[in-house]
C-alpha cells in the first residue's frame, strides 16, 4: 500500500512540476536557468507548490481553474529582459 501511495505522490510531483513550468510560458528556444537565477523567490514558491502538490491541486480546483498569475517575459519596455512577473488576470 505504501508503495502505491509513493508512486502516486511521485507521479503527481512530476506532473505538477511540468504543469507549473508550462503555465508560466518559458520561451521554448531559451533556457529556464537564465530566468531562474534572478527570480529565486519565484523558484522557492514553486518548490513549495510542487512538494505540496495535493494542496496546490485542491486550491486550483476550488478557485475554478484560473489561468496562471505568473508569466515569463523576454522584454520589458522595449528592453531585453529575463524575468518572471506576476500579472493580473484579465
């Protein structure tokens, strides 16, 4: 029984990791590392969400499956940037 629960948790862990990564919208042709280094607080929040994926999933479903509030941007005010910003839903 413990093996099955461990497998379910591991699958959920990796599924959450992939889902959060894709929802931010990292550019496919650039590496995620150049976004990560200047945004360590965002990375720490995502680590907490990934390890606590059952709570993250329950909250997301309870909130009505809203779009991500985070977005990876490559330019700010016409200048090249590597940043992850919090955006307000439309």
